[in-house]
């Protein structure tokens, strides 16, 4: 029932907005009422649907890429301390470079296809995955590692049987943050250069003052983010059910 | 109910054939010998001397207890014996091997906390050592499951650690330890986290399990009665820096039924000697 309260708040907000837009003298192209946005969702459904499909593909593939690369980097940095000292600061620095600067360059390099969007999404998303997974890998109980070593476990066996499973809750935290910003990444990528996708729809809509359609696209993006977040949460509940138990003692000092 | 697991390994019964635990790596009984072992940790200010010239040995299949107050370096000593760390000076031999890798190959450490993995079932926790050794999971399960009954865990193979009682968790941990197939068991206050009644049950259970599966055991404890009840010989360690202050031979024949043993005059006399040694 956790969705009732946020839904109620949204409904309340929409009601206030609707009243404001109808009563006030605000122009439609400045602030369309929720009813107009809904109308646009219905009227422009064919256009929006095909744009949604394009963006969804980008988000899913980009997120998957980020997850893959993020976990791989975290594992490498964890296994090789020298690499960690050398590369980790650069990974952090990569987040300081404004994506808005990189995106056009990526378009020059990779064209208007899906590739530059995937790279933009992956660039935004891999960071929370790396940071969280690395934290998870390094916070494994030292006595568990010692216990594994006296069971003759190799470095790989410790990673596989102990460190990776015990850092799964961290990985999921990172993935939840990543999937929420993945949608922003897709829009960024599309704004810079594309002929389809919700970001493209927003760009065209803004230029033509079709504000209701812009809001409709934003609405779809939000739903997409919530849906993906819920999907990851579901996977988390399934994969790390053990971590939610009150008697779970893996994190004791 | 299998929860009353102490009955499963019957301490009065003559020793049965050994558990099908597979081959114990190397020699069946490896002796442990420490000669003038020092361990210093370089702290931020003063270096801390944890162990100051420890010398003792354990024969093959002997159960040796180390008793001392908290912080006397008992756990450090076990880690040194296991080859997880090197002493600052002195020599440690396990089964004639003094290099850390050789020691690690012969010792298995069972810490105070059971350290069961919450994402694994009881069965998969117990068979961890086999999986680490490269046995596939279905095969490991098939081999380990029959032992669950012997360990008083029948019906709990598929349970998660958080669904087991403290004593059962400890038994799973002990099974995992035994399945490593090492000749030397290093037990670091193995029942320290249990309530006193469960602990008494588990001590009896461990004594019986060791009769079936003889190993060289170094048992660290701060419980005098536990050490006397389980061990052939008990050493007393002074507070930091730890050094051996005295030694007590426990000449009580096995099996040792708990009630008769701990209330016997000889046991009480030993306990008195032990408490004096610690005072």
C-alpha cells in the first residue's frame, strides 16, 4: 500500500494545478492544465508511443551497459589495489566532466544513431554502480575472509563465494540510483542529436510551443523511471531476500 | 525432534566408523609445535606485544586448551598457527611444515561467530569447503546431506541460517570446518556466543564428534570448565603480553559423561588448580 500516499499527493498537486491553469490567466503554451496534457497523451499517442519505444531501448541498453562495465570496473579495482589507487580518482573525475560537453563530441564521433546515447547513459549510470559495488566488496567481514582462506579458498573463490554475494545489496542500491538517472541520460543524448525519442519530442514540442506535448513526454519519462526503479526493487527482493531479515548478521562489526 | 541433536551422536556408545568426510589432507594426525613465538603489532604510538615467547606443542590427535583472559592474544596465536599471519620471531610447525602455506594447508580455523553466509542454506553453508575445492554444488549437496542427521540437523538442510537456533548454527559451522578435511582444528571460543545450557550440550556434542573424527585440536577459551571438560591438556596464558604461565594435565578418561565428570572430585580439584593458575 506504499503507493497510496504518493499517488494521493500527486492527485492533490494535479488538482491544484488544474484549478490554477483554468482560473488563472496563464496561457496554455506557458502552463497547460493536466487535462490538456492528458488530451495530448491521447491525441499524440502514435507519435509518443514510437518515441517512447526508442527512448526505452536506449535506457535499457545503456543501463545494462553501465551495469556490466560498472561491476567489471569495481571488481578490477577491488582485486588490484594498485589499480584502485591509480584509476579510482579518474573514475571520480569522469563525473565532473559535464555530459553536455561530451555529448556533442560523441555525436561527431558516432553519428546520430543509438551509440552516442548509450555512451551518455552509461557514462552517467556506471558511477553509482562502481562506487556502491566497490564499497560492498571492501566492507566484507575480515573474519569471513580468514575463515574462507583456512578452507583453502583461492582469491577467485573468495570473490565468487563471499565477496560478490555479500556485496549484492550494495550493487542493487547503486543500480536503483543508476536506473533513475538513466532516463535523464537518454534525454540528454537525444537533445544533442537525434531524430526520434522522447527527448527529441520535447525538443520539437518546445520549438513549436506544443507545451502540452512536452509535458506529456516528461510524464512518460517519469513513469518509465518509476517503472524501471520498481523492476530493480523487485529483482532486489528476489535476489537478496536474505539481507532484509532482522537476524541477518553479515554486517556486524 | 531433531532439534535435540545431542542425542544423535551418543557419547556413551562406542565410537562408530568415522564420518564419510573424505580423506584428510596430508597426514591423518599432524602435530603442532610453537617455539619461542613473539608477536608485536606496531601501533600508532607504542608497539603492542601480543605474544611474548610462547612455547608449547600438541601431539597428533591431542586436544589442547588455551585459557586466558580477554585480550591475551589467544586469537592472534590461532591465526599464527593457521598461517594467516607470521610471528615477529620464533618458529611454528604444523605437521613438520613451518612455512605459512604449509600450515594453512593443514589447519582450519573455526571462529567464535559461526560466520554462516546468510544467502546460503544450511546445507550449502556446510558444503562450502567442498565447493571451494571444486566439487560441483549438486554433488557437494549429495555428499553432505547424509551427515546432517548425524549432526542433529535432519530436516534443516534447506533452512536459512536465520531460521536455525544458535546451537544448530554452530553445528553447521562445525560440519563446514570438518569438511575442509584438515588434520588440525583451531577452535576460537567456538561456543562463546551460546547460552550456558546450549553451550553445555554443545561441549558434550563436540567431545563425541571428536571421538568419531579424531583431530589435533587447539581450543581457545576463557571458560575454565569448558577447557577442562574438552581437553587432554590445558595451558594458561597471562594477560598481555601473553605468555604461558602454567600447564595442567587433564587425566580424566574418555568418554566423559558431563554430569559425572564435572561433579567428580578430580574435576573439581583440577578446576581449583586452574582458577589458582589464572588468579
